C-alpha cells in the first residue's frame, strides 16, 4: 500500500481554482508560511490564537505579530501587499491612535517599501478606523488616509468585527502608481511615483511595527488571514483583485487547515459552496513499473448525505505528455493506462451547501485481484450433498457409497456431474424423493441436482442416478433488462448486466460477482430482456475470450483463454490407452468474394481481383475440389482496406479443416503424489505416440469426461470439439470472426480510392503518438479523450508563428496513380486566419516521392469566417 496524500502538507495549495497565487512571502493565517528570501527567518511574536478565518483558519493577533527578518523585496516595477483583517473594538477606538496591519518599516531603519495601518485620531468629525497607506521610495513618499483622494470623495473606514480584504499595489507602469483596494473595489489612488523600484532589505512585519529591539510599538489586536507579499509579474491586476475577493467570499476554495483534511471552503454566510471544487496532486513518480503492483486508488474520508466526491487519474510516460483525466469507479480500479507518472484529481461538491465531503488521505493500493478457482477434482475427494434453504445450506454429509461419479465438461459449453447411489442405501433414504435443487459438492466445484432417475441394472439391482448441472447454470434464472453499452470494455458490459438485474418483490439478492476480466477490446452490446447466462455468453462471443466460473464463491471470470501451458506429456503405453484423429472438411471455403456497402468490393486494394483465395489445406489434403467459393456481404463496410483485411481473416479460418484428437487416458493427476501431472480443461498438453503418427501432437484439452473414482477411464478431446451434423447445419459461417467496424460518414464513392487512410498507422491516436514523429516549436500536439470514429484524437492549440507536425512514412502504395487524404477536424470558436495573402488555418501536407528532393505541397483548409461558404479541400492529386 502506498499513501499518496495523507498530511496537511500534501493537501496544501495556496492557489484558488483557476487562479494562480505566487507570493514571495506568505502566511496562511494558521501555521504555514513562505519566506522568499530562503533564510526561513520567520517568527511569530506574542501569543496569537487560532480562530476561524475567511479561508480555513486565521490568527487572532492579541497584540502579537508575524515577522520576516529577511523580508525585503528584490528590484521590480511592481509590488503588492494583500491580507484579510478583522479588527476588534480596540483596533478602531480613539484610545489607540495607531494599529499597524503590515509594514516594511521598523524603528531605527530607513523608511522604505509599503505600509498599511489603521488610524483612529485624525481629527474632530472624522471617524475611527481610517486606513493609512504609505509608500517609500528613492524620490520621496506617499502618506494618505481614506478620507483623501477617495473615489467619489467619500470616506471609508473599518468597523469592528467585520472582515476586510485590503490590497496595496505599486505599479510603475500604471497612470496611478499607487492603488488601495478594499473588498475588491478601488478605494484610493495616486499618480505620484515615489520610485521604490530598487527594492529594499527591511524586514516585513504583520500586526505591528517593531522597535529596534523587536519590541511592540502599535500592536494589532484583531484577526489576520491570508497574508500575501509579492512583486513583479505576481502582482495582481485590478480585475484579479476583484476575482480573488469574489472567489474567497463565495467559498471557491478548498480548506486544508481545519484538521489536516481536505474539505470545501465556506462562503461568508457560513454555508459551503455548491460549486464543485477540484484538488490536484503533484506529479507522482511510481518508477519504471508504474502502478502495475497496485492498481487501486482509494480516497479515505467521509461523504455525508447531500455531498459528492469523485476521483480522477491521468498518467504519463515522461511526465510531460498526459492522458485525459479518467474517473475512478467506486471499486477503485484505476482506468488510466499503466505508466510511470500519475496525477490524482479529487472533485468535492456539496449539493445544498449544508455539509461538505472530507478527504483524510488518498491511497494507492495493491489491487485485490481475485484468484482463479481450483477446478481439480481428485480421485479421493469426498462427495457432499446440501439442502439449499432460505436460511442457508444444510449439510447431509458425505455420500460415501456413490459410484460412477463422472464429470463432463467442455470449453464454452457444459459442465455436468452425475453419480449413482443404491436405492437401499441409507443416504439415499435420507435424501428422500425431493432431491432436486440440492447442492452437490466435490473438491471446490458446486453443482445443482436437476434430475433423479430410479433405474435397475443388468443384475436386477435398483439404483438412483443423479444428474447435476454446474452451479453457474442458475444464472439462467436471473434476467437483466435494457442493456445498452457502446464501444465499451467487456468488464463494463458485465458490470452493466449485473447492475440491471430484474428482481421481483421478495426475490433474494443477486450475489454473483465479477472477477478477472482479461479481455480489453471495446465492443457494443444491446438487449431489451434476456437471462444473465445468455448475456454472459453473448459477451463471450462478442468480445472474445472464455468464461470461467468459480462456483464455490460465485465469481465470473472472462479470460483470454482458460487453462495454461501444463507441460503434461501423455506417452502411449503409460497413460495413453488409444487415440483417434478426425479431420472434418464440412463448410470448407477456399475463395471469398467480399462485398460492402453500395456494392463496394476490394478490387482497388487487391490488384483488380475481386476475391481472396487460400488453398493451403486443400492442397495438403489433396482434395479433389480445390476452389470452394463463398460470397460474403456486410454493408457496414465502407472502406475497401477494412473489407479486405477482415475478409482475409475470415478466409484464413474458413480454409482450415477441423482436426480433433480423442483419446482415453489414465489420468494420474487425480491420484495423490501425481499432482505435478495435473491438467485441467483448456490446458495445453503434449501427446507422444510415434508409432501411430510419427510426430508430437500439441493441443488443448477442449472436452473432458472424467471418471473421478477410476482415472484410467478418463476421456479427453483435444484441439476443437467434434462437430455433429446439427452443429454443421446450425453454424453460420459469417459468425466465425468478430469484426470491429467503426462508423464512417463518407459515401461509397468517396472511399473507393481511400487507401492512404488505411495505410496510416494509428491515425485515430488510440495508441498515443506511437507510429508518429512529433516535432514542434512553441506549441505541440496533445492527446484528447474524444474522437470522431474512436475514443482518441490529436489536439493542437495554435500559436502565432509557431508550428507542430506529425510525420509518418507510408509504404506500399507505389502502385497507385491517385491518392486521397482526408481528416475529420473539430474546431473551438471561430477560426480567423488573418488578412495576409498567405494566411492559412488547416493541415499542410508534404508528399515526398522516392528519387525527388522537393515535396509536393498541398493544403487541407479548415473553413473560417473569412471564407464563409467555402468547403474544405479534399486532396486528389496525380502521382
């Protein structure tokens, strides 16, 4: 487990959402400070106490002070003091003429820099709580009060127990060099330039102006929060002063000061903002393996009623180029690609403002990956029976006298258990006449008794035969409705099925879970009403892979292929009793004529030939008929390259005969001491029978009939299941292969010559910048998690005079006389290309031919408001 964020220092962010703050000196009003001098010579004098502030917590000064002994500022044309103050009654009383808020003055030192104070004794008829603002420079000083030069000649004064945001700015380049703002508004200003641009080395003090011995002089008693001392480009503009004030007063910030946790900020009325606020971590280096050892992200905290908390991640291989932000689902499984660098974004929201979600820590956890079930049944494993009651399973104990215990199973098919029991057996009498729906358990495999047949054998003895189906067949009894997943992963499809289970009143909870899903491709599934098992089989067929059911724990896994490379070798005369090879040429096809939308064929991409041909196997088998044609039509295809590619994949499958091996073996693996020779359904095994075939046969176990108590009678089928006549008649050839067909808006006429599109590798950015050379100056391409025909695309934000290029060399198109290049482009806002004759917004294409130094230059223009009504140029150019 790795805790990414767990302390106040991890959560702390000075900036506000979309508002950068870069102070030279800073104090958060509680326990955090920044000393831009690098001397860390900051001290808190006196006994301030922590109270509620405008942003988290603040300090009630009580006559104390904040002191940066190395508080000078470097040379600059701009300086700023910003702070929040809440005077108490004594701070705005005639009993105390002066209260210092923030200053670069100190007794015994030259007067330089900026100074803010409260003045209460200006004269008869003047209010208390006037702001005294001063600037000291190389050509004099300013010393004003907020009854002079006030906007509209009105007075401004501070009152007790009210919050004020005060900002004093010097900007040499403004008409008014000195400006004083209160609560976002310009209160006073002056055009005199005292020129403090050389900077100063005086200390910076908040809450007092200290004596030469650091004693108090004019101590402030009230509350101070969020002190910012800045210079240069970090000084705010007038609009930023207003924006900062609005953000804080409206609670547009995250509070990390309450107790070291992260929570929403409060508005001035004490309620929480209802605007979602996001927090982002810094860049986290997980090392070369990325999060491969982890995979789960968890936000630790509380989410009271009426609040929401959403976590996102993005990843990068180099720390510069990032994937799009991707939401982490409730199970915590990270959806971003596994890369070295990761960032975390947490979005907090209060629905009605009465409460806030709270984040204590963010943890990267090792994924608790489900384990695959142990399907091995040994010869001495006992057979148990249970009654499945509403209150749970009731054991009937071991069925000791069961015989002819047989398990028959098939990849993507049945899994049944059968056994026999004498009618006079005591256990048979205990079972009674209602054995159906009992659970039979052997090893870690659970079966449901579906049928009991009483029979008489050849010797006249009565026995009962129990027929059981694997527990996963109960999924037929559950139904799901309104399933509609598009371009989604198999895991999303299964999650959607499980989330849409139809339950009648009184039905038990659906208790099957999702385990390991290895298939990552994206497909589409739609169904209005179907049973869960049929839907899972449809996922298996649509997405590919093979289902594996953990019947003990009720878990569904979808693996790329069940089984393993077992290393088990069967030798004739040791554990191989007989073997049979069967070659099936039903439905063999050696030539395919593919056809797409509008009569689209493959002539343009297949040297003028409308078909594909593969006679490898008919030649090898010396079949009399070599050419066996098949016409395949699918109007979803509009691009000839895609049509040809998938037709070739179909033909490669359809031109092969089915070859199966059936053998009876002595399954030693079920005997104690021979576990190293174990094999399971789906495993790859090796058969050595040189006398019969003079070759080593390597194939999968695709069907097995296991005689549990007599392993020598076990029968396995290798490679592909044997086809029955019904299989042949029902099989639809065009369902042998899964096709991923993306939507394409172009007509058949448009795509007849579109071969360059299909020669460009990764043209939809699905694999980032792989296959592309990326060069840029000032601006560059980024990846966007949105696409026209897929999920990704390339995005560029233009800069004047800058460029960005993507380059790829296209091979194998020299036989063409005409090329077509097109791009689907999405724009933001209006495109304005400028007034010069050569101004251009769009894609510039350079085509280099072998043996020629200079390229052909073509432009794919994007319509803009200066060429309204013009169409983008599709490029058709002669070789």
